[in-house]
């Protein structure tokens, strides 16, 4: 989408700076869709500015992206409405982006072999040699035969975003190890807890329960982790100021 410098600057600060036409173009939807989502309560109302023109911000963009991801996972409009209704009302665009990444993880694990050109297309940006090396170190891509790569589609988006994080490769890999170890421990304990509940049920009931519990457990883990991380960072920043 093409915007003027004033609009771009305002958007970067998080202020509502997009008209409904600009929001539609950036999100890849129609104006009619945005209005429909607003009427359903899926999208917050715009901020009314001078001349009674509504303006939208990064939060609207992030929420539309989350809705799109939920639709791609096969959720009905009613299910999306319930899902969004359970989210805390004060989520930032960054929080919504994290939720979108978690929703994307509901899809089955998919490793595909692609060309270098296709890898960059999916990454949404050119990849220098060092970028590919970092993605390999994070086990997001693996070199195949010739100029091909085996790509973990579920991790590619996250891996590409980590390329711009100002952390060393060692720190990112150490964080990955911590997350994997603790998530596996949590998954094991939850599986043990639920196993007792389904022991007397037949296979169809177990499959149905698993399908329903997967997104709910992921959302619960995400919410509790976000709160814990926010508290840890707040304590750290407070200590840094007083230390």
C-alpha cells in the first residue's frame, strides 16, 4: 500500500492513522468486510478524527491478520467470534501477533522441500547467506540437494522475525532450548492429567476431546506465559532503575 510520510510516521508511533480504504488495502480485505467485522464486534471501532473521519491503527491491522489466520484454520465466523471474545481487551498489536503465531501452530507439522527462490518468497524478503545460516541453526530450514531447502513451514515465519532481533545467535538458541524443555514438561504433565479423564472413553471421544483441547490449552499457556513474562520484565526494569 502507498501512503504519505505523515501517515507512515503516525502509524509507526501506534496512533490510528489509516483510513478505512488504507486499512483494507494493507490487510488485503474489502471495505465491506471491515465494516461487517465491526458490526459483529470482531474489530474495534475506529477513532473519529477531524471531519468525522474514522482512523485505524496497528491494532486493527493485527486483529485482521489474526482473523485471517483463524479462518485459514477452518474456524467458522461464530467460532472466531467466541475466540476473540475470550481474549483480554487490552492486548497490544504485538500480543495479537503472538496469538496469530500460536494459531498458525495448530496446523499439522509440515516440512516441505523448496527452492531458494521459493524460500525467499515465503520468507517475504531476500535472505543473505548469513540469514540462511541462522535459520539453519534454529532448525527452521535444512539444506537439501543442490539449491533446495527443507523448510519447517510452521516455524519459518517466527524464524524470519528472529533474524531482526538484536540478540546473539547463542542467546536465541539458549532461549529455544529453555522453551522446548519447559513446553515438553508442561505438555507431558497435561497429557497425564487428561489421560485419566478419557481412559474410559472410546477412540472417537478421545479424538474429539483432543481437537477441542488443543487450541484451548495453547491459548491458556500463551496467556499465562505472557503475564509471567510481563511481570518478570517489569521487576527487572524496576530493579535496573533502583539499582
